[in-house]
């Protein structure tokens, strides 16, 4: 039996029609859960409480028409019933949303088809419900997928922004689609100002020396469909602002069917590599120059001694002393260079020893006492009552203090004074070396830590390699510290080295031994 428990509401005030419907249910053995409403008001109050699978509504009732309930019943199929001759009304009802209509004839032959109409109405409504829920599901899926796409887009744009190379995307007509931040800097433009414009109007790639225009890899990709990399090392990009040395590579962006939809180009800024190359070249040429000077003198002295057979013993002795001096200078230079190379390569163990700075200061002062005395310079060592040990590399810190005290002695006229000591300051210590020497001109101070840099002074040049302060600075840096200078020409100079005390917690958790205060 069909119609398993379907809820049917009959809105009908004609007693005979009501009876006929009941009889139909009984005779046909229809399993309807059937409710009767005799007026529109009654129907409305029932519909407020209950839902039905189908409603059969007579058109005209005492207190209104079936149209009065049609509007509020969008999801429940309504079968509209009118008397014969009222077909127009039936059409109007269908337009208003009724599912079907019945023309009630006096013989009530319409009852024969009513079960079928009800069945179709209920099935239709169920199907619609299914379609609706499918749509709702689909909406959920679309929303979820849209959110996913948004998140992917966000990730992509963050990725693009953080890539250190310039990324440029153009369409198949070379019109700009995307510039990431680095590309904006290289071309000197903002994406919002150039979007949609042709790439050749925004920047050019040229050979650095000849200034000839290089074929843009984007053109090569569009012509060949292959990945292109420019191999010439001397290409620069000329955009709106500065020129940058770059290397460029481009690749096609293919549509699903294989045709080229656009091109992505990568611009690698070579400025930093060039700067490193320049520093390396300068260094090699400085080293060669510094080594050549003493070697040339040695060679000249030795050649003169060899050539001049009649040279007096006295002169020969003086020349040999000069050779000895120059070879000492060569040794100092080579040792200094090795020390810097070792510091810069990070190959030394920095934070392994507990260093008592006071002790190191005293040792350095006493080892340089003789040199100071010979120039009638007094070294004063300030002592501090308690001392905190510092975690570091003792021999490097000794080298730092020794370079500073050595310079102080060298650049202080006879009768002067050199003072060296240490203080505590904000979680670290300060080693200071001050002198009453010749001072350093203000404009030279930023350069004195450069390798081989020596201040040019009138009169006799003071012997040196120009590497001492470079070593001082490097030792401070690898201990997490820094160096400061205060100087007054003719008055004296003070170097201060700030070194942080090692973070105790970090040190203890690393399982290493910690330095104790004594
Ligand atoms: P150098 O081997 O020439 O001493 P440094 O790197 O130690 O090389 O020092 C660089 C330059 O800084 C020196 O040539 C000198 O002119 C200047 N300088 C360093 N220390 C002092 C100082 N205490 N007083 C004056 N000038 C100094």
C-alpha cells in the first residue's frame, strides 16, 4: 500500500465533499493521516502548529478563499479544488504556486484521480526538498572552497612578497599582471601604477658596458615556448629609478590545453654579490701592496750589499738591520692577516673559557711595560675590587687589549700616560684604554677599523700594519660586543670595548660549566 502515513489536510466546508473524501480513503484503503479544516481560519491555525505532506484546498470557503493560505505554503504542495466552470481560477491558482487543481463535478468522478494527484504532489515535493538540500550543500561546498582559495591566494601573495628575487608575471600580450615587492624596487615602480601596461614600457634590460638592449627573456619565451635564462653576466635593469645588475630567467605559464597564457620572469639582484667581489678584489690588492713594500725594500738592500763589494762593515750592518726590520714587518703583516682570517672564518672557539679580564689586563700591561718605559710612558692599571669573569676566548681578548695598549704607547709622545682598566655596565663589561697621545682626527675615526687603514700624519710615519684595530673590532664582534672611540687631537684618545656577559641561563642549560664571581 502506498501513501504510508502521509499527512493530508483537507480544507473543505461542503459536508458532502468531506464525506466523499473520507469514503475515498476508506474504499481505496489509503493510509493517509488526514485532518479536516472547515474554514480558512481553522486551516491557518492548524498550519501554524503542524506541517503536512499535501493540502487539498477548496477555492471558496465561508471566511475567505484558498488564495489566503497559498502564499504562506511555499514548501507544501497545494491541490486547488474549484467547481466546474471555474477553470480560470484554477489557472490563476497554478500561477500563484498551487501544485495542481481539481475540477469538482457533481458526479465526483475527480475522486478517481485524486490519489494519483496526491501521490505525484508528495513525490514532487520530496524531490524538491532533496534538490533544495543538495543546493544548500553545494552552497556550503562553494563557500568552503572559496575560503580555501582565498587562503591559498593569501599564502601565495605572502610567498611572493617574501621571495628575495624579483618576480614579474605578464600575460601572453606582455601586459603586466604581477610585480612582487623586489620587482617593484628593481624597476622603480608600484604594481598598481603599471598593472595592464606593456612590460617594455616599464623597464629595459641592457648590457652594462655597451648599453645595448638585451632581448627580454619574456620575448624569447613567447617566441620559443621554452624556459629561458639570460647567461650574460653583465646585464642591468633600467627602470624608473636606479640601475641594478641582474640575472634574469623566464618560463612560460601554460593553460590547461597547453597554449601559453603568460610568462613568469625572475630577476636576481646581483648588487650584493658584486659588492662582495669588489671587497675581495680590494682586499687582495691591498694585501699584495702591503706585502710588496717591505719585500721591495728587502730586495733593494740585499741587492746593494751583493753589488757593492767595497761596502763598509758599518753600512752593511745598518742595511742588515733595515732588512731585519722589514722582515719583522712582513711577519707582523702575515700574522695579522692570519689572525683576521681565523676570526672571520668563525673557526675559533669563542665562548668556551672563563676569562678574568683584570688578570689579562695586568698581564698585557706588564708585557708592554718595557716598551712603554723605553719611551718614558707610564702605564697605569686601574684595579677593580670584585671581578666577574667573562665567557670568551682568552687569547683573543688578550690580543684585543694588547693591540689597544700597544697603539696607545705608539701614538703617545714621550712623558705621556696610558691608562687601562675595566668597569661593569648594564649586563656587560667595558674595557677601556686611554692615552694622552696625539689623538685621531674626527673624520678619520670611521675608517680606522678598516683593514690596512692608517691615518696619514705629517712628519715621521709611526710604524704599523693597519691591522690592529681591525682585529680589535673583530674580537669584540665575535663576543657580541662593540668598540667606541673618543679622541681629541693633541689631547689623547680613549677606546672603549663593550662586551656582554654571557647569558647565564643559556650557559647552564647547555650543560657547560659556568663562570663564578670571585
Ligand atoms: P696600526 O698598525 O697603524 O697601529 P691600527 O689598525 O692599530 O693600525 O690603527 C689604525 C690607525 O688608527 C693608526 O694608524 C693610527 O693612526 C690610529 N690610531 C690607533 N690607535 C690610536 C691611538 N691610541 N692614538 C692615535 N691614533 C691611533
